[in-house]
């Protein structure tokens, strides 16, 4: 219930349950158009909880700015496009379903993470694919990407 309350009204308890989302929004807004510069984030030092994990998108937005963060999101769009193209050309139904599932997993995880940092969706602990710190999530994502690349090796032209 607290996550829904913070999602609807993050300003109600800025030093308690709404602290993380308020600091994340402050980091995103501070970045501006071009950002503060690589490694020059202020929020990652004692303000934003989990700056290398759940909140890494806020740090990227603060350091790199809107333009370069948009390029990062464009890269995820290309990954999604290529993943669905692999699914269309897969040799069998199982390969198609597996490719669609892996691609949807990567893209939905990206949308949930960025949406929660931008206060579009409730704050969750889902990491940003390939970027957030975390051994298990990164290992699972790399394994799934390897399976997706293996499916692309046997596509029908």
C-alpha cells in the first residue's frame, strides 16, 4: 500500500517513504538537456539510495542529460526491433515464442525501470537491463541474450 501511496503522492512524505522517488526525480531534472558530465552526479553521493542498482537511470539522466539518455532508450528500441525481427525469421514455433519472450522481457524490464524512476509507474526493484549493478540479473540477461543470438543463427532468410 505504501508503494501505491508514494506513486500517487510522492510529496506527502519526502523524508520517509517518498524519499527515493523524490531524489530520483531531482536527479533526472538536474541533468537538463546535456547533463552535468560523466561522473559528476551529485545525487549518487548520499542522496539517492541504490545509485548503481535500481536508480541507475536517474544517475545516467543526471550525468548525460536528456539527449544522450534518449540515445540510450533508442538503443533499447533497436534491441527490441531486432529481437522481434529474429522472432519473425525463427525456423520453428518454439524459436519464435522464445525470441518474443526474451525480447519482451528485456523491453518490459526497461520500461518498468525507467517508468518507476520517472514516476510513471510505482517504484519497483527491477534493474535496468545490461546496465544496473547486480550479478544474478545481469547473468540471466546475458544468458537470455545468448539464446536469442543462437536463434538468430538459424533464422530463415
